[in-house]
């Protein structure tokens, strides 16, 4: 299912906290389906409650989170003062799993890739991506949500990129042979 997104995909960056280090750790969880407006509001409350109470070794984690484009949960931890421990990562996973269960979505499937096609987000299973490339439905200029990024700097500069500027270029040579 596709959803309309803003023409100016740069506006989301204004919501990223400027006071967090560029090295802040980022986790991106992509939903297999868009959330309704009501679900978005409830999920944002869940994210806010989690990030404001997130602890690592009984110390508060400087954290932030949001839901972008009705589909992506972004969590960020500025670890310059408090490192996120294994147990605190487990608590994050419990939060994500509770959202999955409550809204009957999959947030952990990394084989579903998100692209912007026809001004909408299109989810393409990785096993049919080669077909989409061969048919030119996806090309080197198609915008791709690179959910493999892991820090604030990359979030701001490498999250939404043309496929030719992502890991997909190496895996799918047809993206740069046209």
C-alpha cells in the first residue's frame, strides 16, 4: 500500500533534535503498513513515554523518538553521557514489540525495502527488487529509505537517498548500467 508523502522530503529534518551529537545512535523501524492518524498519535505517546523514561544502568538515557511518514519509527540516543547497555536495548525492543502487537504490524522485517515512487512510499520485498529494476520501475534515481544507517549524521544525510548512493548499487549492478 502506498501513502502520499510531502513533495519536500527535506522538511522532516527540522524535527531532529539539534542538541544531540551527530554521533548519536539511531534505530529505524519500518512498518509494513502505514498507520492511521489515530494510531500515529497513540504511537507517538508510546514513543515519548519510552524515551523520557529510558534508563541504562539506572541512569537516564538522553533519548528522542518520532514517527515519520506514517511508517517509520525513529529512535535516537545521545550516548555522550550515558551509553545504551544491552538491557536498555532490550527495553527498546520490548517497546517496539508492544507496538507491533498492539497495531498488528511488522516493524522488524528487514527484507521489505521502502522507496518513493509516484510521490508515495512503496514497500518492495527484496526478493522481487531485481524484477522492479529490470522493468525500470526502480532506477538509479529512485529515492530509497536506507534503514541501515545508525547515527544522527547519517540519518540527516544518508537516510533518504537515490539508490545509486546506497548499498543497493553494489548488490544490483543494473542500477548504474543504464
